């Protein structure tokens, strides 16, 4: 980090920060994430300005011999980095067993570090870090979408005396690769019907939100009076 900073160097650092923050923010914005274009650019720019301010203050003379005050300039970017953690924490949402916004929080923290790199004059390091970060957000997103993940759902099934028995239903689900994690049973002698409420688990692509084919197959079985399927957040 040079001690004598000129405006041409400041302009380069600001431009690199805006480009990197804009590219990362565009990626997040087109996927509808809370930390979009403006948020990431402002976070990166704030970090860059903090480091430029530190750079400009470097030539400042140290404390006098009769003073106990220590001028620790590096606490400024450290405070910026810690403060961005609170913004990232606000982007994380937890609802029952579903946790979202973790990638958004990590992106905010990441662009803060990128801004600190550019603001501190480490242009090559910031550029390489930005390229790797954009690659992670774009390329690995496609990989994640193709990875098979655990999905959960709730099946409610009411059958009459001519409908499939519990063992048959379990066999149909198991044959389709669907696992029953829990099952509740209720029988109504007056209506001559049996109700099953099952929590199901199966593996599919991350973006697969289709009703499993085995549910449609069960709905067409003779004796099935009512069937309801509800996906659950995992």
C-alpha cells in the first residue's frame, strides 16, 4: 500500500470496486436475491472507501512522546468488515426447518473483502478474487441445481374397504424410492374408511417441485376416496 496516493490511483481502485460489485450484484439480482445490484455495489464501495481513507491517513505522524493515544488505522477496515456481518445476518431467514439467505449473507461479506482489496491497492488480488467469486455464484449454481437433494412432503390418504391396504401403499412408495419417515393411522368404522397421514422423504434435483409420480398412481387406485399432497420445507 503506497503512502502517497494520487487521484489516478484512487480512480482505478474505485472503478475496479464498482465493476466487481456490479457483476456480483447483477448475478444475485437476476436470481431475485435480497442483496442485488445496488446493495452489493454499495457494500463494496463502502469497504473500498474505508481502505482508501486508511491509505490517505498513513502519512499521518505518530503519537507525540508525551501522548498515550495510539493511532491504529487498521481498526477502521476491521470495523467495516465486522459491521457488514450484521447486515449479512439480517439477510438470513429461518422459518421452521427452512433456512435461507446464507449465500446472500456470504456474498455481502465477500464483496466487503473485495472492496477492502481494491481500496488497499491490491488490484490483482481483488480481480482474481472477484473472478473466482463470480465463477462460484454462476457455475456452481448450475451444479447445485443438478445435484440430488432430500425432499420432504406430507401425504394424506383416505381409502374405503375396497382400497389398498397400508402394506400395499408402503410397497408402492418404497418401489418409487420414497421413504416413509413417520405415519399416522385413523379408522372410521361408521364410514368404513381408513385414513393414513405420512411424512415422506425422497431424493430429487434441487429445483424439482413436481408431485412425485407415485402420488398420481395412488390417486388412480380403486377405493381411494381422497388424497392430498403437501410439500414441506426441509
